[in-house]
């Protein structure tokens, strides 16, 4: 019998505690129904957690508040990283060797696969194939979250991908000190980061964010949160298909339907240098 060979390549692996708090808050909030749906314990995979297992530990802590029997599996392609996580295993949290094939006992499927700062380090042309492989490992109501963030988690973006395909793009900012929303462009997921050029929908979206932010400037006297909410209301009024509302906007987060920012079909991405994310996994 041949040994299991993980699918993927070892990436940089740097990370920081609390770096993924924004996406975890989203998973524990508007996406929590995906964890409540299964009759048995749902499985959540932290794919490519990096040199430190801290993000998997934090994910388990946050999700079990809403579903006590949730099982979090940290999966890494580097055996040394798996070994580093093993001492932290506990009921509902374990670590395993693997990659995009997402090895789970008994062929079980995941309710959520969180892959942050992983595909960021691959070529854009590899993203769709990786998505497809991960989609095959999801439950019927499962979700793949392919995202990127800065080193401290103050800027974060992610694409939500269901079994049927991508459904939304979420952007999340630390509101204190926010000067220009489009500054988040350097943290776009791999599927979009090279598409921020004229003629591409995501370029128009980032421009619309800045324009609405400027129009909302009078609200700054009531605080940056009120200005951000006014910006989002303005964007919705302009016809952008926002999928969330004030409760999320107050957090400095906005989610948009994927169709509004999806890359132009048949158009090749511009050849530009990759923007380093600092790499989590």
C-alpha cells in the first residue's frame, strides 16, 4: 500500500495570534447556520495553518461557543508543522498531515474549509483547480473560505465558495485610521489581486468604495463607524449587490455578490509581480 502523498507545496508559514479574528467572527456569525445544519458534529478544516498552530486553536475556541461539538482539524503539508500542533490536541481539535485533498477519517466531508494566505502563494492559473478539489470535500451546505490578510489581521479579504461555485467577496478593515478603502487591494485573494486594472469589475468596485467613502465624509463628525455605514448605504443605493447590512458594516465589514467582481471571462490576467502577504501557510 503506497504512503499518502499530500497535494500541494510547502509555503512560508508565518502567522500571528489573532490574525484571523475577522474571518472567524464571520464564520461564527452569519455563517454559523452551516455548523448548526449537520445532525452530528460538524467538521471545520484549517487548511495550511502554518508554522504555528495558533490559528487552529483560536478557531476551535471561537466556533465551539456556538456549537460545542464542532471538530476542528488543522491540516498542514509539512510534517514538522503537524508535529508542532500535536501537543495542543484536545477533544474537538486535532492536527493532520495533508493538502488540498483534505484527508478526513472515513471520507467525511467538511462543513467549512478555511484556507487563508495559502492560495495567495500559488499562480492565479492554479486557483480554479484548487477550488474544485476543495469543493469536492465539502458537505452539501459546506463552504470554502479562500482569503488573505495582512500580518496583524487589520485588513482581510475572502471569497466564499460553495459546492456550486464562488458566491461572495468579503472585505474587512480596521476602521480606526482608515483613510482610503481601496488600500485593501494589496490584500485581495489570488483570484482577484491581478485583476485590479481598468476594465475589470473588481477595479470598478474598489473605485466605487473610494468614491462612496468621500461622499460619506460629512458623517465623520459622528465617528468613523457612522461614516463607513453611510458609505455602504450609498453603495447599495448605487446598485452594488451588497449581501449584508448594518450589523456587519458596524464591524468594518462588507460582503458583495461574487458576480459583481468576478474576473472578466476569457480575459488573461495582466502579468504583474505578486504582492507578498507575509504568508501564513
